[in-house]
């Protein structure tokens, strides 16, 4: 059996693409969260939900590469919506978590209905991106497998 992180593993290239995508989306998301220019409040608090969802979709796909982009999008959308509703609840332990930067970034601080369309957009873009990455990564794996079978058939 091939190790999950071996270049010969079926999902190796897909996971590599996912890791590179995560490395790209994190600075983008943080840049939007702390953007100081025109439309700052909208960019920081609403539009930032798009890369937030994409990040969680990329991470879930990295952890469970067999999961289809469609199911990944639905799972992340419902979990993120649950986290948004969790912002209506303010027990001391959650407030202590939200008092940290990581807590604010992951859990948020206040509920707003206007975040939901951005979560949906993030999941749609994330679905498309995962579908693209899967196609690119797995297509090359299939091409290698076909070439290997053809070369074995010629011997």
C-alpha cells in the first residue's frame, strides 16, 4: 500500500494542489479581513466570507480527498451557517475564545443575515475550484496509469 504522502499515491497530486491553494487563500483571506481602504467594512466583514468558505473547503478536501466537491460544498456551507448562528450565543467560554484573534477569525463575533450570500458564493467558487483541481490532478494520474498499462502491454 502506498503512503498517502507518496508521489505514487492516487491523491498525492490533488493534495499537493490543495496545499498550494491553501497557501494562496490564507494570505488573501487575511488581507481582505484587514483591508484598510475604501469599502473597508464591507470587504472586512462580508466579502471576506468568500475566501473563508473556500479555505474550509480546501482543508476538508485535503483531509478527505475522496469527498466530492458537491458534498464538500454542502458540508462546509451548513457548518459555516451553524457557526454564524452560534454568534447569537454568548456564554463566557465562547466570549473568551472570541476575545483572541484566532477566535474572532474562526468563530466571528456578531450575527448578520447578510453574511449568508457570501457563504453561498464562497461555496460555489470553492466547488468550482475543487472540481478543477480534481480534474487536473486525477486526469494526470489516469494518463500515467493508462501509459503504464500500454507500456506493459507492449512487452
